[in-house]
C-alpha cells in the first residue's frame, strides 16, 4: 500500500486536487485492483468503521460500487434510502446527516440532485468537529469526483498496468462528446485530465456547450467544438456522455435520432482518431444514441466494462485513504 | 459435504436435470440443514465471492431466502432493486447484468416477469467467457427451479431425514392443484417429481389447465384432471398453487368463492387421500381460497413452514455447488 | 457485561417492566457504549443468529439504528421492506412473520402503524413454541419501548456516566410537551420515567391531551397541563414530541404557527426551568415548530444527538439481553 500521507478529509471536487493526491489514488487503486483479483478479496482496513451511503438521488450502479468497495475493506455499511426516510417527514438534509453522525457513521457518501449538498454537509461536519469524511458521489451538474478518478485509473492502468501515473496521459488527446453543460462527469474529468497534461476537446451542439462554459471551467489545454470531427481527429480516447432523455422535451436537442446523426459515436466516425483509440462512457448507456451497440460491445475499442471494474478499486482507494487519515 | 463433481454452471430449468444432479442437491442440502441447526451457522465456502440478487420482479420472500443462504456461505451480497435502478434510465437488462459482472459478481440470482431472461443473461455471460453463474429465481410462467428443488428436498427429507434421495418418491402419488397454466412452480415440479418416479396428477378448471398443456410439458406419469376428486384419491401429497387474484378479472375463474368451492383444499376433501397425506404450498397463501386456514396451520398436515426452512438449505446447496465448480 | 438473569422473551411495552429490568438495560447499554467507542466495535455475541427487521411502516432512522446494533453484535440481518413484499400479494402479517421464522429468524423487530401487531406476532410465536423474540419498534399510538429506554439511558448516563441507574432520576421534573394523545413515545416514556421516580408533567392543547388520558395511562407522579408554563417551571428536562403535520388538517391544532406560539420550545421559555435544563426530542424534528432551530443546535441545551447515539447502545443491549436468554 502507498505510504504517502493523505491529509484531505473530504473528497468533494477535483478542482483543487493536487498531483500528489492524484498519484496516491492511482497507486492505492492499483494495489486494490490486485487485492480483488485474489480469491479472498477482503482486507481489514476499515473494520469497525461505518460507511453510510446516502443516495438522495437513486442510483443502484454507483451505490453498489461503493457498497462493494466498503465491504471489501470490512466496513459496516448503512444504506439510506430516501423513499422510506424522515425526509418525507420534513426533516432537513443536514439533520439526516447529523442523525447518521450520531449513530456513529465515519464516512458518508452523498449523492444529491442539487449541487453543493455534499459541501454543505461537509461544512457542518467540520463545524461540529466530528471527524467525519464526506465523499461526493455526484451532486447535480457540479462534480462526480470518484467517476473521474476511476476514468483516470482506467486510462493510466491501460497504458501501464504496473505503474499507473499521471504523466502517461501527458499530450494525449481526449475527446469528450455530448451533454457537457449538464454533466458532472465532464466537469470532474476536465480537471483530472488537464491536470495530467492531456489535451481535452469538448464536442456538443451549442445548446449543450455554450461558449461561456469555457469561462466557468477555465483550464489550459481545453478546447471547444460545435462539430464532432475536429474533436475526434487523432484522438487517443473518446468519452461519450449519457444523454438524459428529458433534454429533448426541454428543446436542448431536436430528437434522439438527430442527436445520434450528428454526435453519436460510430465505428465509421472513429476512423479519423488515432488507430489505437478507445471509447469510454460513464453508463448507463442509451444504446444507439450516444454510441452504437456494436462499438459498445467491441472489447478492442470499448473500455466501458473496465471503467466499472476500476470503479470498485478506486472507491476502495478513496475510502481507504480518507478512512486511514482518521488514525 | 458431497464430493461428486458438479459441472453445470447455470441453474435455469429442471427440464434436463440429471438424476446425479438431483441427488447432489439433496445430499448437499442435507449437510447444510445440519449446519444451520448448529449455533454458529456459517461456513466460509463462498468467502470473497459476490452474489448479486437481481430481482426485477419484487419478492421479499425468495430474495430473503437467497440472501440468508449466501450470508451463511460467507459470500458478499449485492441487492439490485429495480425501483431505484438504471433500468428506469433506459439501460437494457443485459447491460445491467454486465455492469454487475464488471463489478465482480460471481453468481447472479435472477427473477424477471418475462420467461427466458435468466437464459438470455446466462448466454451473454458465457459468450463473454465470464465464468459467472446464473441461478433462475423465477422467470415468468417458465421455471422456478430452486422452488421445485426445495419441494423435492422437503418431501424426501420427510421420508428419510438421514438420507433424502429420489427413489423415496418412486410410485408416490402427488396431486398438484390450481393455476397450472400460469405456474412456473408447477412446471419445475413436474420435471423433478416425474424424474423421481412419482405419479403426478394435475387438477384445475379447464381454463387453467388446457389439454394442450400435456403437449407442452410431456412427461411420463403425468395425468390431467378437470375435477379435484380423482387427483386426490389415495394421494400421498397435495401441492396447492397460489391463485393470482388478477386471474378473476381475466375471466379464467368466475370468482374466488367459486374457485374455492370446486378446487379449494379442505380437511374434508383430504379424506379420500392416503391417511398420511401432507399438503404443500409455495406461498404466499391466500387463506380460504387455495386452502382453508385451519388446514394450513395444522402441523400434522401442512409442510408449508418446512418448505420455507428447506428453501434456505437448498439455496445454500445450489450456491455452493455452482460456486465451488468455479475453482 | 451485566450478569443478571434476563427472562423476558419479548419487549413489547414498558407497562410491566420491572426495576431490575430497567437496571439491566442501563448497565448493559453502558458496557456497549464503551464497546462502540473502541476502534473495533464488534462483539461476537449474536454470531449465527438472524435479526429480521420488519418495518411495515417505513423508517430509515430507527431501522438503521437496529441494523447497526445487530451488526455490532455480529448477527445476520434480514431487512423486510413492505413495498416489495408478499403483503401486496394478500398474505397476512402473521404469515409473513411465520415465513421469517421458518427461514431461521431468531429475533424480529416489528414496526407497524397499527397498535398491537407486535403483540399478536409474539403470541403466535409463543403458541408455536418457536423461541423467537419480538421487539416492538413502534406500534401505532401504543408503545415504542426502545425509544423510551434510550431516553432513559441518555438521561441517567448524563447524570452519572460511570453508573447510570434509575434512582438518578428520582424527584427530577420532566416536562413532556406536544402531541401526547398520538404519541407512542410519550406513552412509553411515562412508564419508564415514573418508574424511576421522576415527576412527569404533560403539556399540550386539550385536543392533544384530553383529560381522560390520565385514566388511560394512570401512574403516580403524572400531571396534566393545558398551558406550557406550569409544566416548564423548575423542570430538569423538557421532552418535545414530533407534531405530525396531518394533525392540522384533522383540526387538532389551528396551524403550525399557532402551535409554535403556544407550545413551541424557545430559549426564552426555558428561563423558568432549572438552570441546567436539557431538551430532548425523538426526531425527526420540524425545526421552528416543536422547537427553535438555535435551541436544537445548542450543545449545552440539546440532548438530541446524544439520544441517537444512545439508541445504538440501548438497542445492542436489548438484542443482547433477549438474544442471550435463548441459550
């Protein structure tokens, strides 16, 4: 296991993540990826600690990933489900979090449809000197740090399995295609990928990628395109984003078919990319909209399954790093 | 523990189950029934393995049974709940299964209201050479193998606690009464009971037991009755099936009262059976419809509680057999 | 751990709790409070035993507290969720309980919106000579014993951390304010607090505290007020109760604002209490209705967080005491 000192208590955003922190996550995840390939997949790292998964916005996929990561670290897990909760009885979100704190939660993973909720809970936990760590599992259109970190691990692990590290992505071209404006995944990835020295090319229709986006997320090596072709040219990696179907009724796009025609990733379109190009998607995928079915299923081109597998290792790493910093 | 070699990766249907496989399940379940009567009920057999319970059709009863079985084998468990899942976001069922595969699931128990879904997932898992095992926990009107196997264990265990085996049922008369047409429980039981050499007598109104059913499920020792009496005469066992209330609005039966009048099992009706007759029901029971309340609660006549208890031991056996075949 | 003999199988109501039993709970909870402050928070006391949390009425807060308590005693846990259950298929509650019994449940925690359901299940379990213990986790307006016991522990633990015991509350004045009529928390607390020799003063509008309440719950040292002031004067503790918002539409109270004006607990109103007064609330709180926000958050005045923390220790104690009596 990595022996560097980890000092960050909460993981809320990648905006101010340091190079040292990125490298710590990558190295720790690499150790855990090795652990979970063994027959006995458990380590006692978080024994006795309580991880509360508080998903105010439902998500089986990400919650299961956090749950499995916590189990493999031998933590006790409490799953909060908003449907059956005190929230329906008028309790505030901060009071819910404080209840789990009082029960003994040491780490809370928070997903909420409103940006800033994990930060607000973290502030309250610090004000109370609780020592509790908050892990943002996706907040509104703001940030989804564990997703971007698992993407980073997937990419660097592909390039050097024995020693995944930031510099492997230096100078690589990454196209991010789709609903950039509403994507917390895109925002978090822009921070991590540019931190690694990659060239990040965003491609989307103007409604989903207004020019002012560059002012909001200002980073070097970040480029904006309203056409797909220039983003894909010589790209080493193409990350497609999930298109929420409700964008259509909101007039952001004319139709799913039209969107696919202009921005959907197909085998044919990848021809302008680097010959070894790989495709990523945070899931769940709308097959035939963001990406064609055959491309998604092609193990030589798609890293989608690998992203999910990396997710467990990276979330183990995050829980481990913030959990161990409590000693 | 039984030392025979188990080679079947998936348990999807009993249609092609072999005698050796039935015996392996019965013997393994007998060992586990002994284990769970001890104070410490856990064995480390599946330590480190992940069992994903994917119940697309809700069922607390069967899911709890699988969950407890998996816990007692020391597996890690992921519960997938369709209500809060990516399915509502348009992901396909196969993609959901592949996500759990990528997270590290080793065994998936699948329940779905559509026949064939567990088979489709198993095919995909094999195509991907994943090594994952699929256990059909009930698919549409097709099959419910673990239910029929727990019924088989309940019956043979009753006849010889020390050595439950198929031949104990040879020549026994089993009446299966009720909504045969729509019952996956009946279909699976017909395969296992006739394989054991029992005489299986089906009884139901013609709407719920069309003559062509015999063509669909063609087995020796299988008899069809539109009256209850001939099925019950000298029967050693009577299995009643759950009557879905919606059958009434669909005009399969005129009313619950009328159904009970003609096909409901009562103490009086059992008089034509073998003096030691026992009654089974897969649950949940509509008291006073399929069976009278007092009969259901009579420990000398009802095996219903015993079926539930056997369920945990049999599901431990199934998970153990397919889990160990992975080594 | 306390070595006294515990003989009570079910915990359904505090009405007939004995002094010895209260003291056993307090002492055992004190040991567990110490256990859960250690780094490794688990004890193997209930290893192999199955705790089924059957919350027919949803509650994340109380269910999580029982779940965490059971995990720390190393029990296996089954969570029953009514939404996805056989209840929707017409099964009776007793049949659901018997199904969990047959699966091997040793302890069932039951919450139901109807008073008497835990008792009915306990009676059935005894009739079957099952040995199963029932723990009432709140039934209608009847009883919520674990809540009152955690309140009792919170209070006695505050007064003597090393030796929490009943006599510490002798002669203390407790005001209970709010919707007494509909509160199972109030009913249970009246029994435990008067048993400890406290003076219990109830305060509420007449619609929520009819005079006949004193006939229903007849206890010494119990006083009834329709004004807040006499209840608060010199009070050592003030327990506010949750006001269900639907009381308003039922004409029990004119409006939330009016209720707060007359019965809401504020810093100003506490001036007539004992200088060291502390405030309790079972949660979830409607901030600004039963109690002002700043008061709730003041660690010198509010015991609300402490109640939640005590909840885990007290529920461990209850599960431990009834679980160990099985040997």
